[in-house]
C-alpha cells in the first residue's frame, strides 16, 4: 500500500502546496481522500489513468476539499469513458451541484460509471483491498451540515484520516483513534495549535502521525511539530505535496 499526498495546503493553495488530496494505491487500484483542485491534472501528470480510480471519499463540502471533483468527474464523463468509480459525498447538495454543473455543459453525468453516494456515519465502502468507515465530526456544525473522519482498514493496517475538526480545541478528535491501535493517523491541523493536537495524540496508540493541511500559526506550528520528534512513542512528520510512503 502506498500513500501519496497530492495536496497538503489549507483553504488557499500556496506556492508550493495544492489543496487537500491524499491518494492510496493498493494492488494497482487508487483511492482519493478528499479531492481539492487540481486533482484531475495531478493524476494525469503522474501517468495514473482514470480507469485505475476505484473510489473518492470526501470529508466535508468546503471547496479546498472538493473543488477538484467537477473537473475529474467531467473528464471521466466525456473523455475517459472507460473510467468507473464511486464518489462518496457528505451531503446531497454536493451531488446535486456536481450533476448541475456537468449538465450546464450540455451533457448528463453517466451515473452507471461515476456513481455518487451520500454517506452517513458507519461503514461506507469495502472491496477486495480495503474497508472504509465514516466517523462524524463537528467541523461544519455551525452551518448544520455534516463532516467526517475516515477509518481505513487495509492489508492488516488501520489508518485514520481526521479531516478538519471543530474549533481551536479539536474536541471532536475521533475517539476511535484513542480507543484502538492504529498504524497511522493523518491529522489535519488548520484550526488548532500543535499543543492542542498533541494533547489528543498523546493518548493515541499509533505508530505514526502525519500532520496535513497545516495553517494555524503556520511557522510556529511547523516548529512545534519538528520539536516534537522523538518525544512521543510514534513517528511525527509534517507532510508536503508529493510525499510518498509505503505503509
């Protein structure tokens, strides 16, 4: 299993970071966790055919996590007609908007190949490679809208992608990360400090922690992450675009 970070920035792309998009490769199949722009172009630049895409999982509706979906689904719809994958969305409005934008271009989304699903809490997907469970967070509760963390089980390993969390205390940090051992936690840190992050992570029986989507007091947070290396019983790393890991 290989994990690649295509985009690691926060709400605004930076000179050296695109918006949120992580990619898992398992036995030749590819899965995206969030789909910030320009995911469609980045797959092509890497020589990854859209036929290799198996599923896309979004954590919430914010554009820095979803704006790449339209271009990807549009290209799959009219150009790469052998592509066939599932797209897991957090709310019906996203599915409706995606279909409307494609219809504006005088075509209709082929939902036999590009299958849109609106998720809830619990198990959302499994195939011969992995199993995915959605865990509710409070990131968008101010707007009365859903958001999720994901637990991914694959090849005997357990990965947790926190997604964006709520407020400066991250009080909705997924309890599952503390309750059971994991091989990796990908902690998004746009809205709280590294001190808050480690106040939760210290109770997590995990092997590795990758910080993604870092924004809050960026330079101070990056320095805090660097200083934490060796202080905890798990590996600590702030990831950058194009970082790849064999898990």
